[in-house]
């Protein structure tokens, strides 16, 4: 049981709150992008604003107890109503908050939305990003291809990963 030091019967506040990413978060997202993806054309605040404006996207924020943005993630709905699919566009977590389950929580929220939409989920991940690859494998993603020199300007390769629609798996 989590407790606060002053009252052993009161539960501790959650370490992270997930809520919708807002336009006013775009500058902080861009700041984190510079830290997280310096050699791979990090997204600008304007890029985040464009993503947030799309009616086919779902973006979520992770905030600490003080309300500070410490992570973000985005999902796009693709395909058609008959043949839907989703694509994870981005997941980023402040390095000071790594190894606390925040990336997993953000991905879990994206997958809940994707499952509601239906269809498989795709993503790209750097081939040298072992922690992210392990997270994606735990969530049911499989490597289905490699995109050579996908990330620019670094030229790093990416794996394309796919998580099947859970409804497809339950029918087999």
C-alpha cells in the first residue's frame, strides 16, 4: 500500500497523470524532442500543433504531480472504416523520468484508443533503441520489416513493427 509520510492511511498521489495533450504543451514537447532526438530532425512546436489539429489523431500527455509535462504520445487513425489501422506517431519521455513506467503507460493509453478504433497498430522504432523495442514486444508488437536510413539526418535504420487487432487473434 502506498502511503504518505504524515498519514499512514492516506494513499500517495499518483506519480503521473495522463490527460489530453493541449496546444499550450507544444513548446514543451518541442523542447523534449530536442533532448530525445537531437540527430533525427526533432519535431517543432508547429509540428505538434499540426498533429493536434488533425481530427484523426489522438495525443496524450503525462504530467508529474506539479502538472509539468514529462511525456507525450500520439496515435493516428488510418485506413478505412472497413479496413482500419492505427499508427503510433511518437512517444517521448523526459530522460529525468525514464525507467518509471511512463512510456508504458502512454503506450497503453494509445493502444486502448487503437483497440476502440479497430485494426492493427503499426510503428517505427530505431533499430538501436533496445528499451523501446522491448516495451513494444511486451505489448504484442512484432518486427515486420526494416526501413533503411529511415531517420534523417542521422541515417539510422528503423524497424517497422505491427501489433495485430486483438479481435483478429480472438477469432483464431
